[in-house]
């Protein structure tokens, strides 16, 4: 199921001194772009895969893959079963064909060829970039990894994407083969669309959401196709999907998972984190959040967290390019800020006070107000500016008294969190 997303607002002008790209040029503390330029040691015993590598790969997935990367559907159509592999034998290459019969070969595309295939026009929100970070930062990251011996030879395959407004689903993933044979499955976080954000909010009253199911199905498909250990990773919602897939995959697949990186990813309902499947994968979870985390503190997160220093304030700390790197690791802090802990307790306490039906009505009310602006994405809404306010107010006034109250309570919690973080 795929759908078309409406074009979002254009990027800020290159000379906009307040743009994220301009902030990047002023920055002096290393981040993942600097790491992708400076850490050139190949993956191995002396420089194993680490948390910064996980954030680099998670950030790359916010960009649509070019045509040189096969889709999961293409791989399965050619190699998904023994019969299909048999029909694709090339008699000119008998040794390669025999290996292919035993197990499908991973695709030939590398991060170097992906970087080369992407053009400057691809790094725009209306033509291939997803997420809320400045696309030019992602462009810089691709330029760095494309010529770095550590990343350039990493192979890329099985790109998969599903977007459905009807099912309220936004999902994308890609698998990368690291030197040494580890499969790094990277899930995309929330994009710019209201559909993606609505699915995130739906986690407050629905389990699982469609993207979570898709994540588990994707991991199982990758496990059927290729052998070797697996690392699951993602930023924002992508981190939540990685954890969900790990705890819901069949046991033979679970045994192959060596680590799960949830990079400021939201948690799960209390009944889920207390379950045996969750406890079984919790030792594998590497959860990292910025010190003023909001997204990563939503719902229950019982596993130990590493707290990374960010060069931004408030909600902007969620952006991957703001996380500070020291050598081959992040620069860590002792704990999340008191305001982040308070937000987590306040939000979860408020959610517990509501019935499942009230949670759903509150989320539906919020997005009915947003949709009344005739925008399909956060960028659209920002572009509409004050012109969208009257219709949104009228929609809010038309809600039931209970829906208005729940919506005001939720927005109050969020605004209090934003104010407390922005003042730090």
C-alpha cells in the first residue's frame, strides 16, 4: 500500500542565517557528519560497530533510496523461494548460481554508489527527503560516507516503504550488509506527514499500529533471505519499530539479533514492557536519548538509558545532527534533565487517567483540528501560517466539551515541556 504525499514547503534559502544548515556551519563540537568524515577505520575488532554508526545509518534512512537499490519486493520476486532462485540461474556463472541457490546474494549497491546516484535535487522534502531535519545536512552526511572507507563499501538492499492515509500508516526500512556479514536493519522515523504523526499518537491507545506489524514482517523477510547476525536500529519511531520487531519475531530470528538501537524512540504501554517478550529482548536494547528528551520519554521505557549531550535546546534536541560525538562514541551526561523526567511522569499519568476510548477521541480531535487547515504535513501547516488559524479555531470550537478539555490538557503538558526545555 503506497500513497502520494503532497509537496511540502521549499527549503530555507541557502543564505538564511537562522537555518539548521547555517547552524551546522557555525557549530564547533563534532557531530555525526564530522564522525563520518574522520572515523575511517574499517569495521572490525579494532573499530567495531557502535552507537554512533547506528545513528549515522538511522539518519541515512530518512532519504529515499535511488534506483540502484533493489526493493524488498524485487528481491523476493527473484530470490524469495528456492523455485524462484532456480529460475534465475545464469549458466554463464555456474559457481555464483550454485551459491545463489543455497542462499540469495545480497545486492551490489553500496553506500558509495548510493551517494553517487543521489543528486542535489533529491535532497528536498518534495522529492525524496523525509523527516524534519534540514535535507542539506543529510546531503552532507551522504557526501561524507560516500568517500569514507568505513562506510563506502557497506552494501544496501531490500528498500521497503508503505504509506497509507486510510490505514494511518507510515513505514520505511532498508537493510545494510556490514563487512563481516552482519545485517543492519534500519527503520525510518516519523516523516513530515500528518499520517506519520497520527500513527505515532495512535500508539497511546492502539497496539500494535500498522508500522509495528510491518517492521516485524520486514525483519522476518530479511531473515528468510540472508544469513548472519542482525542489528536492528532506528531513530524516533524507527527505534520503537526496531524494539517491536525484536520482541515479536519468531525465536529463530530473535536468536540472530545481537543488538537493538532505539535512538530517542518512544516506549510502549505498561502492559507490554511488563511482558515476557519485552523482558527477553531488554538486555539487547541500547536506548539513547538527549538530556531534554521528549519523544524518547513517551510511554514506558524501563530499560537503562544513555543520555547524550546535544548542541540544541528543547524539542530540537531530537534531531540527529545535534547529538555530540567524542571520538568513536557520544558525549554522555549522567542523566536526563529533571524536566524530562517530569514530562514523562506527567504524560504517562495523564494517559493512565483516560480510558482507551478517551485517548482515541483526544488524538482524533487533535488531528481533526490540524486537518481543518487543509494541510497534509507539518511543513504545509507552517507554510500556511496565520491563514490556517481561523479554520482550526472553528474546528476546535465545534468539538465536544470533553474533547476540547482533553485536547487542552494534552497541549498544556506539551507546552510546559517545551517551555521548561527552551529555558535551559
